[in-house]
C-alpha cells in the first residue's frame, strides 16, 4: 500500500507543477481536468504526508529512549511514543479506506425519483414526506435542489416527483437510498384509527453528461401537451409540458414544471440521459450479479430497505440492522448517522474482499 501511496503523492506533486504551467492555464479543458484530479487526490495525499511525518517523529522519539534521560524526561518521551503510535494506527486505518476502489460516479450530481407505490393516497403523502426529507438533507449539505417533474394527488402528496440535487459528493452520500421505503402510521384518510402500511420507491441516479450518453436527435420523439397540476396561469392553457421518448430503448422522461417549452425539453433530456445511463450501468452490473450482492443491497428500487414507524417513532434500516428512535429528526433531514453507517458497512465489505 505504501508504494501506491507514494505514487499518488508523486502524481499530486506533478499536478501542482502542471497547474502552474502557462500552457495548461490557457487550456480550460486541461485546467479543469488536472484541477479535478488533484482535488480527488487531496485527502489521501494530506493523510499520507501526515503519516510520513508521524512515522519520522515516532522513530526519533524511540531513539531518544536509548539516550541517558532523567526519569521525568523518560516518562514524557514514553507518553509521546504512545500518542504517536496511536496516531500512526489511526492514519493507517484511514489510508486503507482511502485507497479502496472509488465509485467513478461518487462526485456527480444526482437525479432522485420518488413514487408512491402500495397504499394509494397514503403512499403519495409519504412520497411527499421523503421528498421533504431529502431536500432538507440537501440544504444542510449546502447542495442545490431543482424540481424537474411532479405528479401531485388531490391531498397534496406526490404520485411521482423527480428532482435534481447538485453538489460535490451528492451521489456518494445518496446512492444507498434507492429502494422501497415503508411507512407504518394511521393515515389522514383513516377514520377508524388503524395503522396502515404503505410504501414509496426511491431511485437515485447519477447525472450523465453529454459526453457519456450521446443521444441522437433521430432517436428521440418529442411530444408536447398542456401542463397539469395545481395553480399557475400556464396550467392547462399552453402546451409547455414536454414528453421525450428514446425510441431505441423505450425510455421516457417528462417535464412540466417550467413555464417554457424549451426549458422543459432541456430538463426532460437531462432526465432521459440519466435514465439511459442508469440502464446501461444496471446491465453492466448485472453481468457481475454475485459480486454486486452485499449487505447494503443492489440499489434495486423493489428491494425494501427501510421502515418508518410513526407509533414507535422508529426508523429501521433493514440492510444493516440499524434502528433509531428519532423519526421526526430523520424526516427533517437528519440522515448523517444512517448514511454514515451504510458507508462504513460498504467499506467493511470492500476491506474483507481486499484481504
């Protein structure tokens, strides 16, 4: 591992030189490419540099123990050796995790699709709760949220809502949220006070850039129609809503939340590109199905991943057996503990495979 870390550090230094080169500074594409690569290496490089310094200080402290020291000084040096040894162990563990294979999509923006599934109106209302949960989490991360398409029911819930979350590391944090989310509570439509179980599905898709998915104009069919939904002067009056169909795959994307037909078409193409990219990813990963199986799951939206139990104020993630008794804070966007635990579980699996 140390050889790999030294190669990484050498590359980091080389990138620093390249970024100071006037030819690179005048080439926006290379400047962007090298800046991103260096940013990706920053954390591991800093940790490795600290590890080298700690190792040097530890070696020097151990050598001091061979010198003639008074009792007080010897105790101080022993204490320093113990502290440096602990820090060295911590850095070794951190570097091991940092050197694990990285998902190439981790730094990408995401498109999130939430749909009410089993449970009718209650499922749609819960889909609205999930939408608020993710938007509040995004706000806490300093990310931007943009609604791309909605289908609202009469009670104000979402039969479907599609939105983009833009920000560094969005996919790395949210990629384990894909799957079926189950809610257990007394519905607002239930007069008898009985607890019902409903589900909504979540799909988290990395944004695909045009260079990754090249959609030919001849391969798409564009249909326009009047917007539907609550309020707004343009609703049901102008054909601003857009439906885009990718004929070769049959994949469809719609957008009706913007007032402009051109704006809606652009957003629909953005969703379409991501869905096509996701389809290719799923097909590629399916070839290695056994390797994909893990404690955290495959990302299949039909797989039940979490239960939100209102009577007990309980949230349970079934993949890792994590239960939290603070439902309100979770639905208000406090997802750090859940996402952190899922990330640690995946890292532990990767470490097991690497051994």
